[in-house]
């Protein structure tokens, strides 16, 4: 069975928010506290995942939420690039 992009928002809505938050928190902490290039790459990988989520959910977000998410994405990319350098 082939998954379409339109089914993804429905699947995201069914995800347990607490579990998603805790898994994301662990991933961010591991990425931030991993030293050097590995930490930078992990941070940029998280940014790529967030960008994919942002693109998927863009149409259902309010303009204020879009601005906040773009700001967080920019900060995450900046942190990843700083860790690489």
C-alpha cells in the first residue's frame, strides 16, 4: 500500500503528544550535548526533520505559528552550523 502525503497529517494527529515531546526532547539533548561534528550533524538532521514536518503541516497552521516554527527552524540550523565550525 502506497502512502500519500495527504495521509501523513492524519497520522500525525493520532500521535501521542507526550511521547512525541519526550522523544524529541531526548533527540535534541543528545544532539546538543554530542561534541564536535557529530553533534552538528545530528542537529542539522533534526532541522531537516523539522523542515519536512513544517512543509507537511504548512497549510493547516496559522500565520503566527508559521512564523514561530520558521524562527525555531532558523535557530536549529544556526546551532547545527555553529557546532560544525
